[in-house]
C-alpha cells in the first residue's frame, strides 16, 4: 500500500517547466522567444510575467540589464490581443523609448498589432503619420506625449494597460506633474505596472496614488549594485584625472562607458580622448537626436570604443558587453551610482567600475557606501600621485558628510534608503 501511494504521488507531482513555458505566455510569443533563442527567463521576467498576465498591478524593483522590458512587453501584447484598447509605456529618455520600441517591434506583429514611439527631437509630422495608422501600443516620453495630446492627436480614454518604466529616473528628472496629467487622462479601470531600479519615497507615493493593491516584486534589494561588478575607487585631484584616465584606458581593454556630470565635461573629456588617440563619442542633451543616435549606434557597432555620457542621456543606453564603466567624478545623486555601474556586469558576465574621486567628494562617496551598505576599495596607480581625503576644509566636509562612517550604519529595510544631507551643489 505504501509503495502504491508513493508511486501515485510521484506520478501526480508537477515537474518544473523549463524556460518560458509555464509562465502563461501565448504560443505565438513562445515561438518567437524560441526563434530568438531566449532559453531562460531572468528573475524579474519569471516573477512578473505570470502576475501581469493575470491582470494585476505590480511594482517591479530590479537593476538595469535584468530584462525588465520583456517582463512588461509580453504581458501587454498578450493582454491587448484578447481585449480592445491601447497600451501605454512611459519612459524618461528618448534612447530608452527607442530601445523599448525595438522590443515591441519584434513581438507585437506576431499578435497582429503595431507600436509607435513618440519622443522629442524627431519630426512631429512623421509621428502624426504613424498615429494615423492607429497603433495599439504607444511608447513615449512624457513631454512629447503631452504635445500630441494637446494637439488632439492622441487620446488615452481607451488605455487598458499603462507601464511606468524607470519610474525613479522620471521623478528625478522632474516629470511628476506630466506623469500625473497622463495618468488622470487614462481610465481608472486599467492595469498599471511600475518598474524601477530604486524605490525612493516619491515612487511609493506614485504607486499608492495611482495603482490598485500592487504586488511588489524585488529581485535585488533596493540600493544594491550588480553582483558581478568589481568596484574600485581612485582618490585623485581633478587636475590629475586626465592623466589617470589615460593610464586606465591603456590598462583595460574592451568597450568603455564613461560618465560625467555635465554637458561641458562631456565635450571636454571627449575632446581629450580623441587627442590622445581614442575613438570616442559623446551623448548628452546638447546633441541633436540624430547625433545621439549616431553615437549610440557607433558604440554598439564598435566604431567607438568609448562613449562619454551624462546621467540623463545614458539612462536609455542598453548595450551588452560593456567591460568598463568609468565614473569621471561621482554623480549628483547617490542612486545614479547604482544605475551607472549597472551598465556592466550584465547577464552574469563580469564587469569593472572605476571611480575617479576628488578629495572634496569624500561626502558623496560615504553616502554611496551607506546606500550600498558596503565599503568600496580604494586603490592607487604607481604613476599617479595619490590624493588624500581630509584635505577639504573641516566646515565644508561637515556640510557634505554629516553621518557616521559606513561601518556604523545599520542595515535598512528593503525599499528604504538613507537620504543624503542637502547642500548647495557646485
């Protein structure tokens, strides 16, 4: 009797379903995934797709490069194939909008629908022509979407599903008023998904105000960085940064994404890199959309080894195989450090992130360490004089760093982070 019972239990026990099968994905979309040789879903895809296909609201917290786009694209396409209405995806930058649209262009036609990309810097008349074809899915930056709404070219009264992608960045860029205008224009009876690399209070307020009992999915604790990334800090004066950068580029091979704070810095550093013989391009808000596209495509194709970018412009960059991220100075916002280094070490591959930190940036470094709950290793280069922290006047240092050292900080609950003390930015 015991043997029979054991045999029946073995026969009725469900075997794990490999890959994307078993997530509730329509056969036509599964065929496309197979043809593209997508074998295993990423953690965010594995958790988000079944929930989203059931029509539930969700908040997905995951770092860049974890497959978030497919996690909402598949459920949106599948849902719209069964129901009338439109899907709407809001993103912070033009580059991200274009890359999201590329994913929809692959999968949406398999279910008999099309998407449109509405971004600034491109022809309104061309976008109007695309809208006349009545696409079911709209991918847009908030500003350009509102332009079309004000001209009567877009109506959102039939939106069935809305996605806010990289919500933390949209709020950092001051898009909250535009996002709220858009969400007030869509029906209250809708499905809403929000994806974010970090989860500050502003994002939680947005979710609480415009979502219905969202299910929270967190594949990596907020404030963590890519686990396969080696992180190093060089303490160096601003005047010695170019020399150190030159040495590091000789030391490390492969593609390089170099972050700067300002458009002026981007132009200056790019000019320096070209002068010392490197193929480099720049991407920032002073560049036209055509120039930004050319720089990004050149970086992807290998024409440019180095891409110099500001934080805002780089948020839409989705390039595999970036081997080195260089922080040419620390970012204005602590969370941007997470976003920066998340550009390397993707899909299980190793990567390296090097930060060139000036002595006066000690406060910013300590706040990043506290956010990440780890101390970053400080290294030196034999040919470059090492600068020391503590060379900043005490009062200025107190303005920048008022909390205790990282070793004294306590672990924070998921979804919360220490806020950096406010001070005047340079």
